[in-house]
C-alpha cells in the first residue's frame, strides 16, 4: 500500500524555517521535533530567505488596487450612461421606466 504525501500549511513551514534560521538547534534536532526531513527544512529555510523581501513590498499591491479601482469606476460610469440612455429610449417608446435598482 502506498503512503500518501503529507502537505503542510504555510504557517507551519514558516515556523520551521524561522526555527532553522535562529540556529538554536541542529537540523537533526529540528527534524525530530517537527517530524520533517532535514533536507525539507533546508529547502523551506532557503525559500523563506529568498522571499523575505516580499513582506516589505507594498507598492506593487497598491498600484494594482488603484488600477482595479479605476477600471471599476470607469465601468460604473459606462453602466450609468447606458441606463440613462435606456430610460430615455423607453420614455420615447412609451414603455415603463421603473427599472431602478
């Protein structure tokens, strides 16, 4: 019977990586404590250190949010213009115009 792979939550990986970075215990001690292979701990530590700068990158997220906000405002404006046009045409055709939200 095959053994299924274990998956670990990001919080657990960060905890193990931080413990490895602190170097208060050897890899073998950490391996026994967390029940993870030493090579895996080394890999998580390397990934953690490589991506540490992402914690301080806020500008990219703000720019994306601003761009999305502008796109949504433009869409709202377009929909309001279309709604007003439909009201005007409905009124000219004598159709009911009570389709307010």
